[in-house]
C-alpha cells in the first residue's frame, strides 16, 4: 500500500496570519526537497491570498463557500484529484477564517475513505490584538467562533504579539491555557515560529508543558461541548454581511498510533483483512463517549459484500456498497482526547480473530 500523504490543516480567524505561516511552511518543505501542495478555501469568489503562493506549488482553490458546509462535498474530489494528479509529499489546507474547525476535521476525514491520508494535528493561528478586543466584549458570533477554533487546535500560535502590551500578552496566554490546556502555545510576530518543532509528530511536543494544567477546565469544556452536540442543529449556519459565519453546532497513518493528548483527535485505521460483522458491531457500540463520529468501508469475514458504516451520537448504520476503483478497507474516528492506542489495538484484535477463525 502506498505511503500515507500527510495532511495539515491551518485554522484561525480572518487576518490572523495563516497565509504568512503557510508561506513559511512551503519554504521549509521546498528547502528539504519535498513537493508541497495547497488547498485554499475562501468564502469570496476571488482567492487573493493564493497569489502569494508561487506558481510552482500545486494548488486547488475552493471559492464561494466554506469547506465545512456549503462546498464541503467538493473537498474529497479536490483532494483526490490533487493527490492523484500531482503526487505531492505533503498537503496543507488553509481554511477560510470563518470555518468551524470540528467540521473541517470531519470533512477532511471523509477523504480518508478514498485516499490513504495522515491527518496531522490542527494548527490554529490566533490574532492577539483581535482576541483581546473580542474577549473584552465576550459576545457575538465572531467571538464564539474564535473560541471554538482555539479549543480545537493542537498548536496555538498567538500571533501579532507585538500589537498588545506585555500585561495583555500574559493575560491572553493564560486565557488560551484555560480554553485549551492540552495545546502547545507559541507566541509570535508575523508567524515567525520554529517550523521544525511545529511539524513534529512527537506527542510530547504536541502537548508541551500544558499537560500540567488542570484537567478540570478541559473536562468542563468537553462537557459543555457535548451538551451542544446533543442538542445542536447541524443545519444552523449563519452568514453575516461581513462574510463571517458561525456554527451553532459543535459537535493516520496505517496502524501507527500512540497515546494522544491532542484536544481534537482523528484516528484512521487501514484494515489488513476482513473482520467479523458481529464482533465489529459490538466494537462500535462500545466506543468511548469521547468518539463523536466514525465512518468507513470494510469487508466482513462472514459475508461476501462490502459495507459502509456511519457512526454518530452513539448510533451506527451499515449499508451494503460496491465502490468503484481501488478503495481500501478503512475506518476513520473523530472525537476529543480519546485513546488512539486502545482503538488501534481493538481493531487489530478483530482482524486477528477473523484470520484465525
């Protein structure tokens, strides 16, 4: 099976500095002899930020909507065509600043059913001056969206630190730690950060010293989010005249996994063989509550058909399918702070049991 393509997602509000960071990432990969590719999403019909990326970098533009809702269905095709056509070593997705990050994870994970992807921890760029002003008011869709973007980032880059006072900067750092105690927080000006550290897959780096912060704040944040998940309306998507929008709903590698301290966790499992349908259904029913969504395509050892499964809110559906082309047996799980190692071991155990029967 071909090597998984690393996928990085850049989140952050409008004007926070995401494109500046994107340029730095591209420069690093090119200096290493790698071929990066970009998917750039804009709500408007013109991609001005894309003009800042050199013509030698393959780029797919998703304009006129947000990848987490109105043009979400286009993402799988764009990603498939980009990877199949350009064969990049790494892909980075710069989402519009008005996008809900959890929905971005979900949209990208759908592509894992067609492609072998390695979805990396989300990088969120935070505008220090903008956050300071919004936090003082603590109201409006813009504020709520920015808070959600902060909560979902595994790396938080507190950018434009030079535009706030030293006291304000300390208060903002403390605020980010309260909102997301499991993220690595990096203070920056013009997104000048240690790119090597930023791209590290080390779990220690992904969590940093923030593991020492109280788990109580994190648990309360998750509990609040779960209540919204249970009652939220996934069709509620509001656009304003400023092209800002807010979602009132909140909701890889092959077998490589390790204990995760990332706030939002995505685990993709590529099956090496079929599994028993009864055992798999039992496994799905016993998923931890921290796993919000699951989806996949797989063979069962006790039937000749292939099935697609969808899991959400403790309920699972199975549908017989006949996919076209070379579609791998794969399962994708999305949630908050669940143990990827336990999930991987459970799925491997199902494969071993089916092979021995």
